[in-house]
C-alpha cells in the first residue's frame, strides 16, 4: 500500500502520524520508541552509550590537547587553586575555566567515592565530554521537536550521535563536546522564541523557560570557550533580523534580565582571574589564541572549502542523506523553520571557511542544524532523485576504508592483525552495504537506520579493539608503566627529546622537561631518579654524563611513534647506578 503524506512546513505544529508498512525491524524499533518521549530519550541515551563507550576507558591520553587539559586540571586538584590554570609552571590561559571545573568535579567525586589513583585515570577527565556528547544528542532531539515530528526528531538525534566527529570528541577530555551541548541548548531555546513569533503567537505571559535555558547556556559556553558561542548566536540573530527586517522576537528572550543573569554567572571567575593575573588571561586567550587563528596557527592552515570536504567524513553516516536533502532545503529556504536553521548554519560556516586556521571540530556546533534540515527533507519525502542518489554508496565506502586503514595500520605498527576487531568490522560492512542496497527515496529512513547500526559496530571495532592495541602510539603509557614497576619509592623523572604533555600527566607534575645534558645533571642529583632520553638526545646525555663522572645503567628502551610530530621515537630509560 502506498503511503501518502501532506508536506508540512518547517516550524509548524505537528500531529502524530501512523506509518504503514515500516519495511524493516529497525523501523519497527523506531515505531516503538517514538510512542513516548520517555522511550525516545531512553533509546537515544542507550545509542549514545553504545557509540561513545568503546575505548572510552582504555585508550591512553591523547597528545596534545587532551593531555594538556587533563594535566592542568590535575594540577588544579593537587594545588586546591580553582582560579588559576597552569601546566607545570606555565600559565595556560587559552581557554576559560569551565572545563577544568567540570573535570575537577569528576576527579573529586571519584576520590570521595574511594576510587584509587583517581587523578591518573584519564577516563575520569573525559566524563564531562561524555556527558556533554549525550546531552547534545538529547538536546538535538529537543531542538528538532520545534521543527519536525517526534519521529524525525529522534532520527536527527541519531544522526548527531552516530556522526564521526562527535564520536571523537566524546572520547577526548576537551571543551568541544560540552560547547556543543551549550550551543544546541541556546539555539533550541532561541528557535522556540523565533518560531512562536513567526506563527503570530502572543501569549499574555510568555514562558520564562526559554530565556532561562538561553542565557544559562550562553554563560556556560562563555566559561567553556570564551566568546565563541556568542558568534554562533549573534550571527544567527543578525541574519534573521536582515531577512525579516525585524528582531522583535528577541524580546521574548527577556534580554535585560537574561543579560544580568549571564553576567552574574560569568563575572565572578573573570574578576578573580583578573585580580590574580591582571590582563594576562585576556591577552593570551583573545590575542594569543583567538585572534591568532586568523593566521595558520600551529600549522593547521587550510584553504576555504576544507570543511566542506571534511564534512563527508566527519558527518558520516548523515552526510550522504544531507547531500540528497540539499536541493529540498534550498527550495524551502523562505520557510520560517528552514530560515532559522540556515541562519544557524551558513554565516558561521562561512566564517570558519575564511579563517586560515582550520581544525575539524570547529564546525561541530553547526552539525545539529544540518541534521534537522536533513530529517525535515526526509519527512517530506523530498530527497533528491538526481545523481545525488549515488551518494548512498558512501554508507558502505566509509566503513570499508576506515576498516582497511585501521587493520593495515595495526599490522604495520604492532605486527598483529587485531582479530578481535574483525567481527565488528564485518558487521559494520554488512550494515553499510544494506544501507546502500536498500536505499530509495521513499524508504530512506530504513537505509539511515542501517547506517547508524554500521556506525555502532564501526565504533566498537575502531575505538574498542584497534586503537587500544596500538601501543606504539602511546609511548607515555609504556614509560609510566615502567616507572610504576621500579623498586625505589617516589621515583622522579626528567625527559629529554620526548616532551609530550601525556608524559607529564602520566609520570607526575614534577617531571622535568629538559635536554640531554640537563637529564644527566638531574640523574646525578640523587637516587630513585630516572632520565627518559630520546635517541636524538642520547649523545648529549652521554657526553655530559662522562664530563661529570655520572655512572648509570639503562633500565629499558621503549620504541614507539610520536604521532604529534609524525616520527618514530626510541626512548631509553636511564637510572643512576645503584637505583633499582
């Protein structure tokens, strides 16, 4: 029996619709969970855990940003100073304090519950990112309810949960998953105020819930990553004001009271850090970090269009469907809902494409808008029937490419085929193939769900099996393990040649970062000291040791690969004679 539906407008109130002939068991699952909001939320949380937990606990600290954030938080907990931000003796003022407070709360809670060595467990520092990623998925569902049906809102949230980029950020102890959480909250609240105004609703007592969510989210985003969230919100407001020739709807967000509330939340720490460090924080975070991104910072430069190319990987498995939805979105661009979502997406995307410094996660807060636009076109049965349909093959190509690269890379690095990953790889390929073969524009939902299942199995293979097995990529973990096995009490270390932040995090804040000559001097100062000397620094270490009469032994040599610098490393662990 053919299904027929009226084509609703984005942002219009929706009534429930009964689907006929769902076409697959996966679609039947969606039928079941969308019977209530409670089921939908529970289902999305379960999917988030299945997608984000593989590898979450056993992948070692990733250099360099994750290890820097974790080490700064570790020092905050060690010192009890929750205002200043430091990496060893250097200030770290590139980002505000929000993520460090969240990570500190996770560490302090775990310690209070009696978890041993909580400060050395990197997964605890990742907990805010996991919570932020799952929260962003749920908020995508909530935001989408303002534009599409409950069923389509679940699909939009699934697209976000299974996206490659969010899967990466959910496993990293950084700011970006939590920033996404705050942006989606702010934009979802703003969308409700805007669409209410566009529909001509004029309630006698406008709700306070929208302004409360909006301004609290703005405050959280500022404490996490400075004024970046203001760019997303501000560009969207300006774009809508130009298109509508009015910004009257902003009054529904109660800007006076909201601005006061936001300042109450953010000013105390900014005043405290200014009192402590003067204008150093503002100079480093705004001048040294934000404005420097206008140039190609840290060799991360790329030409305009780079994010568009990366999109087909980082937004997989939603990317093929987004490509097919693009013509329908363009045709509907004057509709209120589409107009809002495009105002969320397009201006900020253009800014990121024009800025020379490009990192994949910068555009992550724009992906929920794409997900909602995509399911809006899917809901209308308005997906392209042109050559864009060939993009369905991408559902199979990506898991095939990633699986081959991961397994071949594991064989090259470890000489092991990582057999435990193979069943998950096979399942990912099968479901990706189903997504491709079963695709047609009338049953696109079925293909999308198969692609999401492929993403779940691919996550288990890549993060749960392959990555933890790549021990050469994590030499800091091997060094820390070797130092934990020494006989003497309270070993101290100095590193020469290999000075990644993960090494400081795993071997201790007091780890001295020096050169080969300095490592020899350090070793000469007493017992229970260890010099971690990379092969390129061994000659200067040996020359200085001979000059000062240092007698030493090599405890162990660790071969690995420093992917931050893209080169192999060989690190010798030297100890002074008599140290066990």
